[in-house]
C-alpha cells in the first residue's frame, strides 16, 4: 500500500531538517569555541529542535562556551574533565536532573602533548602516550557507559575522528594512534549497545582550522593539499560536518551503526 499524503509530508519535513530532532535531548561534549566541529553539530541539532546540554573544562572554556549554549537556547552547562570520573558522574547527574534523560551524545574530546606532535612518533613519551589514549579514546567508553543509563528509549552516540587514524599524516603522530583506538571503540560499542537500540558512529572530518588543530604544525599545507587532491576541490567546514552529524543523530540513520563516516570532500578516496 502506498504511503498517504500526510505520511509523505512528514517525511519531507524530516528530510528538510525542520523538527527532525524535536523533543530529543542531547549532550554535546567538547565545544571549545565557535569554530569547533562540535559546535557545527550542535547548531544543526538545535535548529532541528533538540534540547541540548553542554560541557566545559575550566573557567576559560566556560567563558567561551556559555554564550554559545545561550545561542542554542540551552541553559544546561556543566563542568566536565573526562579524566575525573567523579566529575563525569556529577555532570551526568546534572544532565539527568535538568533534561530527564538523553537521546544522543556528541563526543568531541581529544588531546596530545604538543611535544608528541612533532618529531618522531617512536619518541613519544610513556606519559604522553597514556594521557593521549585516555583522553582521546578511553573517554568515549566512559561517556558511552554513563550515557547508556540515560538512553532508556535508545539513542545515538557520535564521535569525531580523522584520517590520520588509518594513514600516516605528518605531525599527527600519537594522535593518529589514539584516533585508531577511538574508531575501534566505535565498532565494539556498537555491538555492546546495539541491543538497547543505541547506535554508535564516528564522523571523520577533513582538516579544519579548529582550536584542537592549532597544535598540529603544517596545518596550512595540510589544508592546501586536501583542497587540491579532494574530488570536490575544496576543504570542508563545520557546517558540512554538522549536517552529517544531524543525519547520524536523527532517525534518518536509524539503520546505521558502527560506521566511520567521512566528511572530507572525498579526500580519503584518492591515492595520488
């Protein structure tokens, strides 16, 4: 039997994005400023009707994130250091009290010592390696575990990664190893959380001038090379990634989990 007119209208409304996340509640972890990829996703989610909560780490980032949360019409802003599980517990407790539950979670957390992003990967310090893996990869397991308890009606978890996880990128070093671990975690979490209808995916964005990317030397060359080699002959921006994020957070991707979705103007398909 063919779909009726009203059903077709509902589908078109969803495809246009208006109200796609109406009534949904989400936690966005890792916005640093208005150039953050996580902010690109948050803007799209808010425009689609989601009620959002944001995290920040430290007073400096609070001053940057608070006006963005207000712009997204959110009054839920909680401190969170992913290396402090007590603070993570407190943050999720506050989110539960303020939002009543979660439908999605955006994980945009990564860190490596600047010294370990220069020179040879083989010279990475033990402490730098362990901290990079803890913050950039283990934090996804931690936040997924805490988020699972609040996603009583299923949900979506989206992490952010980069092509340096599968190919060698100059000056990416230990972060490439951490992102490889993150991508493996996405697949294992998809298996763990699938029975509860919680989907787990990652967006692999092309190079973008973000605060996190500022620690990588040669960024200007990386951007120029990506734009030259990409099939679309351009770089991507946070709105490109935000649109893909909206897809993965919404019911449009209800049959998708365990995937690494590239948003890089096609750069990853090229060889030379």
